[in-house]
C-alpha cells in the first residue's frame, strides 16, 4: 500500500490554474502580436522577444539571488514582457526596452514580493518610466508598412496628436491598425479579438473594459460637441483599448469585487479623459490606470461584500444596550414589588 | 438576491443503481462518540455476547444519543480510535457471529403523544444523516412557545459531487420519506414543509410530487434548487426555500425553520414501523479509481479495510475520503470505521497532490462565497495574526464549504486557513 495523501478539504479542485490563466492571456495577445509584426515588420518581433526574454531572465535572476522559489513557470513574466513591448514604438533602441523590463519586473513586481503583491501594473510603470526618461525615442512612431518600401523606419506622429483633420487617415485604416503608434495599440481589430478570447475563456469580466472605454467615449462625445467621428477616433487610436482590455483588467492591481471593478474602470476612464482633453499630453491611459492602481486597496475596502446574516458591531451594541436596559427595568420592578410588599407588611403590622 | 455559488462537476455515476448489501464484515468497530454531543458510556463488557440492535452505549448528558450494536457477535475489545475529523473516542470491537439475531427489545415503539415520540426518536439513535450528525431528538425538542417553528425544511439537495445516498433513499423509499415528513409535522405541529432538492433529479421530484398529490398533502411543497454548490448547507437551504436569512449567532429555530435531512426523516418513519435502530448506513462508494460506483448498505462500524474489498478498485488508492469530496475528511487508517454520519467513502488514485502558489488576487474566492465573506482578506488577516480584523470580517460565519479552495487558481488552501482563523478567535475570546 502506498502512502495515503492527507489533505484538508476540498479533495477535488477546479481545472483552472495560474499558469492556465496566463497562457490564455498570452493567446489573447497573439492577434495583436501578429498585427504588430504585419504592420511594423520584423523589428516588432525582435522587440517583443527582447522584452519577453529580459522580463523572464530578470525574474529568474532576482528570485535566484534572493533564494526564493522559482516562479517563471507561471508565465506571468511572459505576459508582462509582451504587454511592455506593446507599449513601445518599434524604433526604440533595444537597451531601452531592457531598462523597461528591469523596471517592470525587478522594481515593480519582485521588490514588492512577486506575483500578486505588486500594487501597480508592471508593464504600465515600465512604459511610464521610459516615457519620462526617453520622451523623444518613446514618441518616435514609425509609419505603418515602412519596411515594404525598403526604407529604414520613417517616423510619424500618433494620430492622437494630429493638429488638423487632414492628417487623420480613414477610419477603417485606423481600425485595422494602419497608423502610427506603439506596437500593440494600433490594431483595434486584433485587440477586440483578444477581448473576445478573454471573455469566452472567462478570464475577465466585461465590466472593466466596457465601462472604461464607455466613459472615455461618452466624455469625448460631449467635449467634441457630439461629434461621432471624433468619438470613434478617440476609441480606436492611442492606447485606450490596449489599456482597457489587457492592463486595467490585471487581477493583481484591480479591485476584486464587481462593484470595485466598476468604480475602478470609471475612475480610469475619467482620468484618461481629463488628461486627453485638458493636459498637454496626447495620451493618458497609462497614467489613469496607474493612478487607479493606487486607489485599488481603498476601493477594495469600501466595496467589501457584507456577510450574509451579519450583525454589524453597531446592532450588536444596541442589542446589548437594550438587554441591559431591559434587565434594569426588571430590577426596578422587583425593587418596586419588594417595596410594596414591605409597605403592605408595615400596614399589616400597623393594623 | 441571488447567492454566490459555484458550479461543480457532478460525477454521480452511482445515482441510478439500486443499493447493494455486501456480506457482513468479520468485525465492526463501533465508536461510542458517533455524533455531535457527549460520548456514550459502554453498557457491555469485553467478552459479552451482543445481539443486533442491542443498546451498547448510552449517556445521561443532555445532547447525546444511544449507540446500538450493528451485528450479532462478541465484544472483543475496547479501543481508542482517532476519527477522521480528529476526535479521539472510545470504541467497541465486536467480532461478528455467523448467525444474525435481532435483540428482543426491537419492536415498534408505542407513540401516544409528543413526549413518547421524542423518546422514541432518542431511542432510535437517530442523528442528522446529512453529515453534521446533530442528534435528531435534540433538534426536535424545541420549546414551541419560545421558537414557534412553522416550516419544516427537508434537505434533499445533495450538492456534493459523487454522493448519491439521499437520492437513492428517495428513489427506493419515497413512501418512508413522505411518512417521515408527516410524522414530524404531526407530532411537532408544524403546518408546512418544503423539500429542497437540486433540479437535476427530476425522477425523485416526480416520485415525491406524485405521493404528495395522491395523499392530498397540501402542506408539503417541493422546491427545486439550482445546480450550484452549496445548496445543501443549512443557511443556504433556508434562504433558497423560504427567503429567510439566519442571523449571525442564531439558530434556524429563531426564524421558525427546522431543517432535517431527507434520509433522517425516512429513517424515523422506518423506525416507527419496525423499531430497528440506526445500525445500518447507506454509503456511496465512488472515486476516480472505482470501477463500479454504487451505494451499499453496511453495518455502522464497518472498518475501511472491509469497504475496500467491496469497492472493486482499479489500482491502489493514494487518497481515501470519508464523506463528500468538498467537505469530507482524508482517511489515513485502514481500521477507520464507518459511523452514523458517514455518507460516502471515496477512493482516488489520479488526483494529484496540490501545491500552493502565490495568490494573484483574481477575486474568484469572493465571487463563490455563499456567505458573502472575503476569503482572500481573511487569509491575509490570519497570516498577519490580525484578530480584530478577523472578527470584523466575520470569519466565524465561514461554514467550511471549501468552494473558495475549489476555485482558487493558485490552489491555496483558503478554506483550511479560515478554520485555523476560527480556532484562533476561539482561543482569543475578547
């Protein structure tokens, strides 16, 4: 007889695992990855490989150095690497991508304790640090399909920073990603495909992306004087869809309850809208998500579900207080009775 | 409000097979502490001959029920056993004699009023057969002036995977189920009864509703429950059948509800007719290495090694579970006996041992908790030894259904930690 396994209940477990979740996210990222290679050429593939490779390597080395368990098998570093690459322009020098990976994995993720412990999305912070450190290189967007003409990368601006309507390409081109931008954000079609994969595989709930995009769309609609073209344009250009579908839905850095997710997504949308409309930057989704990441613990606290049949401390106190009062009354009654009896006895004695 | 719940695989392969009766075991080990409440004192000595149904243990404590011999034979030994749920209890080992003879005390009890009914229920040795094992007569002896019970809820949900004992009870003894319900309603003056049953058992529902229609029992209704775990947990069942929420620290009685398991009421009806006490138990034998999943009748006290013989296993098991897979206990000793509350014995050989990894804050545990707790936060509070927070987050309401551990992608033993946290609160009473 082999040894019996003794474990606490339950003795059966669901099929889902961290690894499987991460793998599904990677699969959902594949359409956008293919789109980026088609649009921006082989260098896009190189940049993605560099980011993924360095992210995995940094995680492996860090955990080895600090004598922690090996975790690269859960694939979460791969997801971070792909997402970080998606946030970079194809022209970015490779060493900068490695710096981004270092920030994302070592500083944001591992230094806070690794998977599940980071308060901010690693890829987003990686992007923001690079954006602030190398503003020129980070906004050096390539013209789509530049490689077909045999040129080196010709640069262009993201359509979000276009100053006159003539600079804006046709809407259908925009939707399929034929415009300047960072690797993963241009092809809305591929991102929406990824969104559908995530929904069908039940990795995320639709609330966060829909509310985030909805808030930005509605706000832009109002700000632009009810211009549908401009609203649509705001949705399919820039990092809005990438952020809403893949970054704002990151388990670790967003609230756990549905109510919390709604507040989080609305907050993201609002901040992104304010930055886009009022601040001097064409793009605000990354900052919006980072800001709301910081609010996540507070949101979690205020949206905590109320246990079934719970007596909150207030009602318990009231109940105890009323009990005491009740007891007091009884005592008074007894006293009263005793007094009456004594009086009666006295009366009897007197008579 | 729709309560949180989790969809589980069913694995109910034993559902449509008639309960079998394997040959009697060579010996039985009858625990003197079979249920919640005080353990019994033995009424027989080593060397005594006992007959089937003879009372061999009893106690004067308020919450206790007698234990009866499940076989005819000789008391060989008195041993101390460690039950699967971790309790140490005394047990009598009885060697089975070839001839099975009923004890002379076995005859239908005379019921004249409520008091004699309750006395009979106690003498039957009946405990809740759903698994918790609370003595039935204690549950029935409520004071009607303090807690006016108006609804009898019959728990036929059977939401645990694999387990089909209650379903078989309805399919094989539906008359008894009905009579048992009427019996309790009559003697305790409860006007209405609801049978809560998961809606994937249409045959059982049809069988029961036919009897109800035939007997014109207007007071009894059937409430089909969604196919989600844990419908059979007392508080959840009450909510699903009556819409009432049991307040923290209160009993169902305070909300006018009395919950009994379907097999328990059926047993009561049978006992009133025959007088045979609770000495046999219907067990579901199943698991991923069991060739022929089935239900069997075994005498209470049958040791695990005898069960393996009738289980027909494909390979040696590496995990044996007493009870359902969600709330049952790991067995570790081949001598572990079946008790009155064992509903299933499951043999597994292909489920891997789980290893915990880091929590990724996916929130699945929160979405499946029927009690609306935050298992994730309870775990971090326990790790931080934060007793006030544990108290505020109401870890005491956790009913250890283990839905949270089931869904956890990081395979964390969330539910186990909640139990440790409950223990911590008990040790640190304010």
